[in-house]
C-alpha cells in the first residue's frame, strides 16, 4: 500500500490498518503510542465530517439558550440541550453571580 493519509483511506483500508496494528501488538512487535492512535482516529473522523453547524449561545434571564443556524437530521438543539445521535448534551452556566 502506498503512503496515504487516513482521510484518503477507504473504510476497509482503515479497518485493515487497525487489524494489523492489533496483530503486531498481540505478537510483541511493539505498540503504536496511544497519542498517535488517537491523533489518527481524530483525523479520520474529521475527514468524514460534513460542514459545521454553527450554534449561537445566549443568556436569557439566567438561562442558557442555544440556537442552531440550520436543521441537521441527527443533531437537535432545544433550549440548553443538544441531542447528537444517542448522546444528550446539557449545557449549564458555571459560576453565575447572584446579585
């Protein structure tokens, strides 16, 4: 295989790369440093990401209100909550001063 970035690899090539790494580690040929593995994994995920969804964040009467610039199928924004797939992110204000 020629040298290529993770973004250029097909999903099958990436899976084969990970499988080869696991086999090398299991047989004692050395391990890929964790930092390198996660850097490569994040590069792969970022390459597959589509254009960003911009979120406006406002404080209204001591409540956080998030507004999305557009609707995206697997991202739902409501009040101070963001639903992404199976994950529910609840954002809260930290250290709100009471006057």
